[in-house]
């Protein structure tokens, strides 16, 4: 009889321990899945990029008075900031962003009321030629992702504004590259994130001079 009571108590303890472990697992799972707690796990870099994009999109809304133009420019800014962010954090400019963005820029130049598809195509071709030469000269410091992003930028601003984008990009990117090489932070064959310079130059020209469908 005593043995039966001991067995019953041991079984009850096992059941209680199993229930406690499953409760802990459910609590941990709810912590991971709870939206407010998941937001707290996002890095400060992500928040910084989001805030920068939001500020630039707000500036575009002020600069471009037409709602349709503001919406398209907001997409341009989001694409450029996202590519700059991925290049800075992982030395990648994703095709999943640049390919749809390139098609979007072509459609915007063709379909927007004041769009100039010819200017957009010349801008994209000019950016492609310039970046291919830069890719060869850089010997690995620049990647194909940078070329694709520059083509998108050329399509977005069109000709002749693409010249200003390339000039600003070359000056800023070249200056930083020289500093990185001189200080030894980067070697000649080490990759350098050029997407931030392409993005910054393109956004500056868009907000200052316009796009392939809206000029100031």
C-alpha cells in the first residue's frame, strides 16, 4: 500500500513538472511573437534608416505638390535608402529591390503626365556606361549591385540630371574611398559600400532638381 502511494506521488510530481515546463515554453513563445516586444528587438540601425527614410519622404511631399508625383518619389526614396542600408550592413544591393525598382522607374517615366521616357532611357544608359567603367577601374571595390542601382537612379532622374548624380556620387564616394585606403581601413581589393553615395546623390538631385517626370 505504501509503495502504491509513493508511486502515485511520483507520478503527480512528473505531471506537475511537465505542466510547468510547457507553461515556460508557451511564455517564451509569446514573448517572441508579441509585436510590441518584437519591436524592441529591432536594432538601432534599422530605426535610424526608417527615420531617415521617413524624413526624406516627408521632404519629398513638401517639394512635390502633386500627390501622384509625391507617391512615386516616396517609392524612389524608399528604394534608395533600403539599398544604402543593405550595402552598409552586408555589402549587398539586392536584386529583389533593384529589378522591380528599375521597372517601376521605366513605367513612371512612360506613364506619368509629364514623363519623358526618352530622357529616362538616356539617363539609365549613361549611368550604366559610367558605372561599368568604374567597376573595371575599381578592381573589385565596386560590385554589380552598385551598377544596377545606378541604372535605376539614371532612369529615375533622366537626362541630363543623371550627370549631376554621377558627379556628386564620384566626388563623395571617391573622397571617402581615398580616406579609407589612406588610413588602412580598407585595402585596394576590399569592397566599399558605394550604394550610400549613389543613393545620397540621387536623393539630393531629386529634391533639388526633380525627376524624369517632374523638373524644377
